[in-house]
């Protein structure tokens, strides 16, 4: 078939046009920033939830104790308790790590650490151990090697049907057979039973973890509210070892044990490459969690020195058993460099300098650390008892026989607490200021609510650039590398 004359005459011109367009368009396409869809496909990384087994006809009961429920569970899941007993959810203790300030290997857990909220689990086992995933941790005689002490229900039963009381035993009113038949994958309510209420109430400690997440809106948390994710979708588990560990209860945390945004997201997920350029120095949460305590207030300060007074009480300002405290909502985080581990974690018996705030923990990292990023934290500041002769923080016995919450006598409460904790007490005490850093990672906002440039770089920006190690705002003074 012969080519038409008009095509034959213009063939050379058309071929030339195609070549010119190819030379111009293809390079421009390659240079154009890729879209977030091309760079970022987090949905592909979310674990697939397998169908749950209906236990209605498998666990008939009746059961006289939690241990009997566990025994029934182990008939079909013979390794579950053994696996669980190897985790920190059970031991409440880290693997041995080097404590550089002590020059020795230590484990870090409830037996040798304190915080600046209720101070010590050892002085209040009846309530603190209600959050342990076991039955009957009343004292040092608790058998951590007995699989029947494992509480399967606290993580797997419907939270509307199951609750724990003193020392972790099931509440008397719980129908254990009904609770057992409800078991399934852990829900937000299961995880939140302990993680929301640390420190004695909803959102007291964390600021970014509270009961509002159970039925979150997208504007509260884009993952839970917008996408319907559960805690276990990010905090994945294998053999009952749950990924993600809390900085405040550990010293060093291996990267593979942490939950990272890049587990699902690209390291450079934005269409605008100017934003992607921030990700080597700025954590995702810094822009995407602009505030904590968005719905429920969180505790910011706590002064134990004013406790014991007969004054009007209010659960958000003063309680006789605890002293004065302050709650706030919509709290702007504190920012500092963080590489994922602690540089220091106060352990029982560590010396303090009462002339300056004592750090309960110190996030590791600075501007010279290539593994560190600017991260958001909630900071809790307290005044708590210390031994003025030995210069160590004290862990009072608050509950139980002779506890401070019964006698309101500090000398006896501190002496009993020192006995419980195995630390010296001179009999002389005062109150020291302490600081504790809580990393912020939840209540992630939709993109339209993320911080904009002026939030950090404007005249009223939230960043203290000099405290972070820069000469000033990096826009004016240069990059992180130049600031070193």
C-alpha cells in the first residue's frame, strides 16, 4: 500500500517534531517531583488481619479463677504462656545493659527505677500491679515462672466484659466464662486499659494516649480515626513479643524493636522536595503531631511537698494524698534531638544534685549525632522526696500497711518505702525538682493540620534553635551540617 502524498511530503517534518518533543518532555518528566502516590504506598504495608476464631463454644466454663481460664487457653495454645513470659510485658524488666554512669551492667524495670508521678510501683503493689498481665503479683514471692499466673483475658477479652482489680486479680463481679468466650485479637480498649491510665488516670502520663482514641475521629488521629487501624497494626507482634518499647522504661532500644513511620511510609513521602529535605533531621511526629492532650488534659506538674494538707480537693488541682498538680490541654511539645535511646535513666540509689533539676530520663542525641532527629516530647516536672544526707531520690510506701496515704507521715512512709526498695534512708528528707521526658508519637494529624513553615521558622516559631545547637534559624544560618 502506497503512502498518501500529503503524508509523504510532511513525514520528515512530523518525525522532527516528535524528536523535539521527546527531547523536551522526557527530561522534564524525570525532573518533575514524583507524587506522593508514586513515592508512598503505606496501605500496602499494613498487616492483613486474619479471621478471628469464634470461642463461644470452645470455652464453656464455669471458671473459678483466672488461672483456670489460662489453663483452658493452654489446651489449644500450649506455647502461648511460655512465649509471653519471655516478654517485657511480663517481666517489666529490660535485658542487661551497660549503665555508663555506674560502670556496670544493669537491668531496668519496676524493681529498680522510679518516675516522677506515683514514684514507685513497689510502694503501691495493689493498684500498680492491676496493670500487670498476670494474676497475684502481691510481693517478691510472685512466681514469674508459673504459666497459670499469665492473664490471657486482659489482652484478648472484650473489655466491656472483663476488668482487673487489686494485685491483678479479676474483679469479683466478672463472669470469667462469659469473658473467656469473648476473646479475640487485642483492640484499642485492651491496650488502653493499661497504657491510657498510667500515673493514676486517663492521659495523666503520656499526653498522646488516652481513651479518646478508642473511637477516634480523623481529626484526632488519622491512623485510628481515618483508617481504622488498631494498635497492633503498627505494634506488630511475633510470639507475643510486641514491637515498640517505651523510652521511659529502658536505656537503649534497638532500631528493629521500635515502631518507625518508615515501616509503612517512604522516607521521602512528600510531593514537595523542600519538605522531604527535612526528614534527615526532623522526625515525622514533629510536624504531624503539633499538640498533645488534644481532647483530654494531661498532667504537666506535680508537687508532692504540699500533700497531706486538709484543703478543698479537686482531681485536677489538688488531692490530699498527692499534693498540687496542673493539667493542660492542647499542649505544645518540647523539642530536642533524639536517636531512639536514653542517655540516662535514674535508678534507685543514684546520686542527685539538689541544686539543679534531677533528670529521671534523658533522651540521647544532639546536633552532631547523625542518627538523631528533632523530636517532640511532653515534659513532666515534679517535686518529690529525696534524702538530704545521701542525696538520693526516695520511693515512699504510699499504699498498704503504714503507707503514707493512710498516715500522712512522711518520715515513716519514706522509711517503709526505703525498706521495700532496698535503699538507705537517713531520716532526713526534703523535696527535689525532677524532669521526665515522654516521647510523642500518637494523635497524628491529617496533612492539612500539620505544622507549616512559619510554625518553626516564623518570628514566633516554636523552635529554640540555639538550644538545639544551631546559631539561629537554619533558614538564615545554614544547615545542620554547617551548624556543627
